[in-house]
C-alpha cells in the first residue's frame, strides 16, 4: 500500500513549514502500518517562497500556473504514485492520531469478501485554531452537515486513487465548494460498487481560522446569499470567490 499526501499551496510561506512538519510527523502512522508514502506540494502559481520552503522540508514540488484549488489538487494528484490520495490544506495541522484513524479506516474489510477495501473515500471533522464564538459555531454546524451528508471538508480528503481518476478529479468549473461536488459524485460510485464513505471524528483536523479574521461576517453572509440567489453561479466565478483567491494572508 502507498499513500500520496498532496498539499495545494498558494502564497503560504508564513505557515507552510510548520504545516508540512506536522504532516510529516503524522505520516509516521503510515510507516508504522508498513505502508509507503510520499509528500507532494502543488505550488499554485505562488509569488512568494512557497516552493522553496516545500523543497527544504523534503516535499516533491509540482507547479500549477492557474490559480484554482481544483486544478492545484488535480495537478498534485497527476504526479502522485500512491494507491490512495490524501489531500491536506497548507494551513492545516493533522495529528498522528488522525492519520492512524485513516489507516484503520482503509483496513476495514468488506463483508462479502473479507478483503480490505470497504472504504472508498472520506474526510474528517474540523477544529479551528481559535476560540472565537462565531467561527467555532459555524464549524460545529459544518461538522454536523459533513457527518450527516458524508461530505468531506476540502481541508482533509482521502480517496481511492483509481476512483479519483475514474471521476476525473475535482471539477474545473468550480472555484469553491468543489469538494461537495466531488463527494456527490463519489457517493454514486460508492453505491454502485458496494463501498462506503466515512467522516472521521475522533481526532478532528486542526486548521486555520484566518478567514474569520481576514474577512468580515458581512462578506461571508453576502457571499452565501448571492450563492443561494444565483443557484450557485458565484461558485463558478473566481471574482466572486475572492476570499479563496485574493492571496490575503
């Protein structure tokens, strides 16, 4: 078994080294399982030291010139050689315990054959690195939706590599909410193949709350209202999705 850990990164020099060291430490769970692994950073057209920092930590670096999270993840996946793909955002800090939970999930067996491979894909609940009430409540609400709907947060996704390639990866039409679209399609594959999707929750992924400080609640609410009013057209416009792409850090 081999797991490819893929980190999309756009102008992440401020916290990338710490994040990659957390990921490296967490990848020890794969070593303990006797699995091979690789760490790939997709530099999504950064203008800072993102690529240099990634190389210094020992990651393989690939380049994607078009600023779009779907393209960055897909480009990283194209360079991956693992049986499983694990996407972690560059401002996140997974624990060894979370990666150990991934190992246990992937070792689950099918009732029909008794062989490993019951799980097709999955994700994790999320914990922000802040105690501020509003973003904490927002993430708690998301975690409930995530577990109920089997939609993974984009900051932490693992997927059978063959299924990822069958589906063509993340949609290039979307600049936000691409993970929900991806898991909707994954759920159809899971039903067809008798496999399952899991959202891990024992050890949530710790991720940055920077959007809560960089953007006002009014901006977030306005985007949500416009997305509903336009039936999702905002998700296809990078200008509307500026909170993900303006490079503010």
